[in-house]
C-alpha cells in the first residue's frame, strides 16, 4: 500500500526521533562498560578478574617464551602464552578447582614437564592468587596422533555448527520474509543465555525445565519486538537500509541493558564443567555435549518439517520467494512475519543456552562474538534459505574447529571466513541460493 504525502511527512520526524533517541542512549551507556575488559572466548584476550594463577617457566635458568599454558574447570577454559621472561598469568571467574595444562609441543625439543602428565590439578587457598611452580626435564612424552586430534576437532565442530545453525536459521527466515539483515540477532542469543541464568542459577529451576521456559521467553521476546518495533516500521513503509540501521541501534541498546542489569562478569550455568566420557577411541563427550547435539538435531528437524509440511511453513517459503505474489494470493504476510519473529527468537534463545555451555559461561556481550559467524553461515548457505543456513552453519563450525590444527587459536575464525570468500567468488548466491538479476 502506498503512503500518502502527509503520512510520509509524519513518518520522517518519527523515524529521526527514534534513531536520535537510540544514538543518545548508546552515547550515555557506552560510558558504563569502560571499567570492564573486553574478552572473547577462552583463547582471546583474557578478562581480568580478582582470581588468577601465575608462574614462570624456565629451563636451565633460561626463560622460555611462547609456551602455551591453559586452564580448565567449572565449565571455564582459558589459555595464554609465556612472555619474554617466561611469565604467564591465567585469570578465572571465581575460586575453585581447575586443571592446569602445559602444551609440551611448545616446549623446546627434548624438554617435558616432569611428572606423570603435563596436566595437574590446582586450587585456591585462602588468597585470591596462586603461584604455580612448573619443573621441566629432559625426556620424550607420547602425544596425541594427528588423526585422533582431527576426529576430536570434527566432533567439536559438528557440535558448534549445530548450535550455530539454530541462530542462523532464524536470521535466514527473517531475511527471507522481510529482506532485513538483523544485527540485533546477537542480543537475541544473549537474551536466551541471560534468561537461563535467571531461571537456572538465580531461581535454581532444574535445567530440564529451564530450557523450555527460556525458549518460551524467547518466543515472547520475538513477539514483543515485532509488535512494538518492526510492525510499526513496516506499516510506515521504512526502507531496508533504515531498518538495518534501526537493528544496529537496537542491538547496542539491548547489549548495554544486559550490562546494566547483568553486570560485566561471567556466570556459569549448572553442570557446565561436566566431565567428558570416552565414547569411542579419541571421541570424548560430556553429557552436556551429547544433550546439546541431540536437542539441536531434534529442533532443526522439527523446523524443517514445519517449513515443508505445514501451511504456515509453506506460506513462509512463498513469502521468501515472492512477497508481492504471496500477498496477492491471499497470504496474511504480517501474520506470517510475526510467526517468523517468534520462531527466530525462540531458536536464538535456545542457541544462547547451548552457546553458553560450549563457550562456556554467560556474558552480557556473548552473542556479538558469534554474530559474524552467523552471517557467514547464512551467506555461505544462501541468503533467505533456511536449509542453506543449516548447511552453511555446519561448514563454518567444522572449519572453525578443524583450523586450530594448523592455525593459532586466536585465528581460528579466519579460516571459516576465508572459505566463505572463496565460495562466494565462484558462487555468489551461496550454496543453495538462487541467481537473481537486478534491474
């Protein structure tokens, strides 16, 4: 429906006011997180806390730089490298018992950590810091074979790809029905993890009940977003670029709302540090890992059946193909878009819980750390196609994890993005996307 001139005149000031308010809110809120250190997952720059382990690694009184030291426990993982003086520091979110491991492949040839293993159990005493003395000696220790490492990375990559697919499918459905690249989808993922903390940690609700409650809350969140923001903007005929800018502003606003109420620390979900069980050969999975993969597969299959078998699912695909023709054929486009927002937000909330276990830990900005990978999965699979998003997400997840066999952990996302660029050079529409002529 075409807007009248007077309607357009009323719309422009309203849109400008909305964007101005979001910009002002971002400027005010950006001052708040200055005291918090930015941190990605365990392999990036560490989040500085009050609790840490530290030490110096030397051999024959000479410092050893570049030795990789990692910590794991309570669902938390982090790693660092020794500096030129051989010193290292690993920060943890809270007191507890952890496993400290020295990567012996980063030690000089013929040098190993003395003892039965390069790993040892460490824990805090009365203080907030623990100094670890590591003793090195000559010797040769058996290492994990390349094949075993590859199998382990493939399993981790599949797990990561499946949880990434939950968020990527939602992004793809929104793009297909609204032609909108939703930058606020990262905060929809964070919302699910934060609500899991509210129910599972603060209220101590069992996780088997917390997960469906969070999914329901995610769906309600998606409904409210469409009713309060996206539908009014659609009715006013706002273009795609302004809508995308609104999604960016909305993303920042939500992120700092989470920071204000949730704080800048990291919170672990119940049983995040569950021990891994040997399934077969080098394949080791915790109960949480197996449940995560199982839930992801069941939900993805359910979404696929919904798209293929139900009237609403078929209507969603029709709108993605041709919204004008779909509307002309009697499909209630607004109703379908609202259902898509509810579904996308529910899937993102579920993905947030699984990401909090895989990562692990819940932070106010955790969703934005995988936003680029979500977009990469959607673009790789083909814009606007949910099945393409699934394929793209699994490819990205596998590449991210397998690439650590050759690349430093800090660069593990680079491999996935490089493959994305190569694929798009030869197939710009993505794996399952359609060629379109513009003009």
